[in-house]
C-alpha cells in the first residue's frame, strides 16, 4: 500500500507483524476530548516522539507523521475513541508510512486551525503529543446568550431589566427590519447594531431540579442582560484533585456548575455562561478571556479543595490579592491551582499566549473590592449549608481571578481529600444545597450592588 492509498482509504489499516513495540518509544495511552470549543487528541508515550503535521483543504483533513514509533495495537484505541457526535472529527485512519514513521490522518467535519505540540512528563503523565483542533468559524458567545434569552419562556416579574423580558421581546423579523438581537447586543456591548436577523440558538438542557424563586430588592435598574460566568475548574487532561474514593474534582465541580447555571438562567434577565460545559481542558488565561468576551458581570470559579492529609474540611472562598496572599495556606492554594496549565497542557508557542498572559497581570483595586463583597455574600450563604474552612474571604494571586473589570471569586466547595466531604460532594443533595446557596449569594450581592449600565467594550 502506497502513501496515496493510506491517505484516501476510508478504513483503518493496521500493518501488524512481529514489530508490536515502538522504535525508541512505546505508546502508553491515547485519549480524545471532544467539545464545541475544540477537540484534543493526546498520544502519551514513555519516550519523546516528534510529529510533522500538514493540512489538506479538500476535503478537510489533517495528516500527522509521527516519528519514532511503529504501528502498534494501542493506536487502534485512538480510532475507536472518536464518536459520531464529535463536533470536529469524522474519523481517523492510521498507517505505517515508512519504517519508524506512523501516519495519522484525521478526517474533519469542518476547516480547523490545528495546534500540534509536545509536553514533557508532569504529574501522572509521561511524554505527550497533543493535537488541538480549533474550528475556524467560531460563534459569538454573547450573541448566543442574548438570542437564548430572547427565545426563553415567559417568567415572573423582572428584577433587573424591564427591556429584556420575554414578554417584551419583539417577534421574529425579516432581514429588511432592524434586528432586535443586534440592537440588544449593541446595548450590551457598545457594538454597532446589525440589520441582519439571526436565528435564536437553542439553550443547553436542564440537568436537575429548579431552585425556588429568590426575591431581590435592588436599589437600581439596568437596561440589559446580566451575565454570570461560571468556571468549573480543571477538565479533560487535568482531573484536578482525586479523593480517597476515586472522586475526581473535575467531575463534581462541573455538576455543581451546571446546577448553578440552571438556577441563574431561571432568574429574570440573568444568564449563566460556562467556560466549559463538558469534560475538556481550558487553559487559565482562556477562562478569563472567555468571561471578558461575553462582558460577564461576575466570574465564579468552582473547585474542590485537597490537602496532604484527610483532616482538613470545610468550604472556602478566595478573591484576588495585589499585596500578597492573606495566609500561607492561601498562597499554597493559589500555587496549586495555578499549576493546572502544566497538567492540562498548554501550547506555549501559541502566538497569542504571551498577550493573554500579559492581560492576567492587570488588576484594579475596584475589582478586588467588589470581589471581596461578592465573596462575603457567597461565604455567608455557604456557611448555612455546610462547614467553613475559614470564616472570611481569603486572598492570593490566583491567575484565573485576574480579569481587571469583572468581580471574580474562587469557591473551594469542600475538601475532596477528606472522606466525609468527598461523600458529600458526590451527593446530589449536597450539590443541590450548594448550588442554591451560591445562587442566594449572587442575589445578595446584586441586591446590595446593583449592576450598572455597561460602558466597557468587549
């Protein structure tokens, strides 16, 4: 079989013989992490391997020559891990290109911008070859949120915004009539309104019981949608902390975030935006960038604490500090959470990486003060449903809290390293109680600090 046959064949070709061991490196594991944001493929090996990618436009596919290995049965797993609902990949083919070089051909559902890079051993991982497949056409998340709100069902009396209620939302219009979605986006962000109507996007499915209505008595009003960015920590290649019973932090914090998102979406004129809504990795600076792209009014990062022993317990809330950590424990926690990029795997050669990291160096006194107010409101509500590790909001240099214009907090929901609290984190009852408490904290913050008209560009 020649090279052209390998590229165009629709079936997997495995040239297996006596050589089932890689030349200089053996495959340890293969993983696929699909999401609407991007799809990641990871090939983990016990030695360093090199890759040479090249993109073929018609039909769209990415070919990667992997040097230093021969075709082995472990690669069969990579083919099987691609699911039919992957947003970006339609299939994978593998063949032995030349001795010591395996060609991987990824058939794509749409044009992509690939990033192919290697990662050195870290934590539980050995050498990794990473293929990140980013779609070239990316939907505007703010437009999606507003369109989703316009398509929502009628709800109870509005609290923050009289204009954005479903009752007053205009009916669908033709392209010749000004687009209400475009006008709302213009009010939300200061962008020019578009005259082209865009269809509403479907909202994510609900995941659990709705929270009871929680009345507010704000002292002011604002003529726009209120957006709360929720950031479930870790994900994908980065499992976060793992409890003694095997509970992974990335799983429980995602479930809590989805529960909280459901409650936020049921508040009139409020919408939740998740930095991840499934099991995939998001670099720390991208989490901040995502929140700023939708001009979020709040940013809440959700985690589960861990320590070297099983004794510590209780929830904590953290805000950013521009004067050093408020305690040695807060400093240790910030260093631990800031190392997520090392475990999850970031392409340090990406062109915009330094630009985004420079953005994370910006902070303002006003943002920190508002973050402390938000943290205090949430801490008081969390203490009503469980133990607190510290009775006050702690501060440290968490990278994920450094959006200069968004009040931001990091909530450690419990100590997953404590067996009793690990069991609570797995409990639907506690997850619901915690989501309700966080929702009350958000409402309490806005009741005392009404959101103002938006005056910053996205």
